[in-house]
């Protein structure tokens, strides 16, 4: 499926993804290919996506997500890429 991450100032990311997780208002939302139509508000938190076994992370400042026709559009108030060092435990 296609993933687009957009903020008010830029299109941050456009890529293919095998799975996307976003911080929904009532909990984490996992989105797989062929997901049904969805519109949801997002809280501040971490968005992840996996492509070919590699996971990337972004810190979001809230916003909303729309899913339709195998396209996930995340419209975030802000988005910052997180490095591997940011996510190491």
C-alpha cells in the first residue's frame, strides 16, 4: 500500500509500506494492505511503518489519518523522523 505523510508545511514522506501504525485517539491503529475505509483523529505519538522488513519511526504532533483504496494519508500537525538512537532501549 502507499503511505503519505503530510504536514502543513511539507509533504514529508511518500513510500510503499507493508504495515503502518499510528497513534489513534482511542489507541494504536494498525493498518495493513486492503484495510477498509477509515478516517480517525490522531494524538501526539509515534507513527511507524515497515517496508521490506525495515521499520522507520516518526514522532507526530497529532492530526488525522485517512485510509482508502490502499492509500494511507497521515495529515499531521508536525512530524519528525526518529533515528535508531532515538528508539534504542
